C-alpha cells in the first residue's frame, strides 16, 4: 500500500521546472528519441499487472535488492524473482528491449 501511495504521489508532484530568459536551443538532437522511448516505456509498464510493475520499479528504479523488495511487499524472494522475470519477458515481447537489467545468478 505504501509503495503504491508513493508512486501516486510522485506522478502528481510538480517536476521543478524553472523559467528562464531564453528558450533552450531547439537544434539539439536526441530529445525526440528520448521522449519517444519514455512514452514507449510508460505504455509498456502500464500494460503490466500492478504486482509486476511494483517489483520492477523497486528493483530497477529504486535500486532495491530482491530481499529488500520481498520484505517491502511481504512476499518470498522467489516471488520477487518470478514477477521480475515475467515482467521483463513481457517488456521484451512488447518490443521494448531491456538492455541493462539486474539479473542475479
């Protein structure tokens, strides 16, 4: 419950935009590519079940270990491993290549 509440609060929070006297240079390449990737990642994550999405966020965004995630969610470490595996497989199947995923031996 606390993880989901934190995730909701982060989505609503203002992103600290700062007004400037000049607009940034529009000739910089890569922003559109990053934006497209962000949209693609968010869309793929939204298609995942909530339990898999929470595990991915805790493991890869919050950089928590499998044991920490298991303790936070009140599940077994094996459950965290299987949810992570299924979520990454679903992301790969959706065409989103996960290059640097934390895999434990």
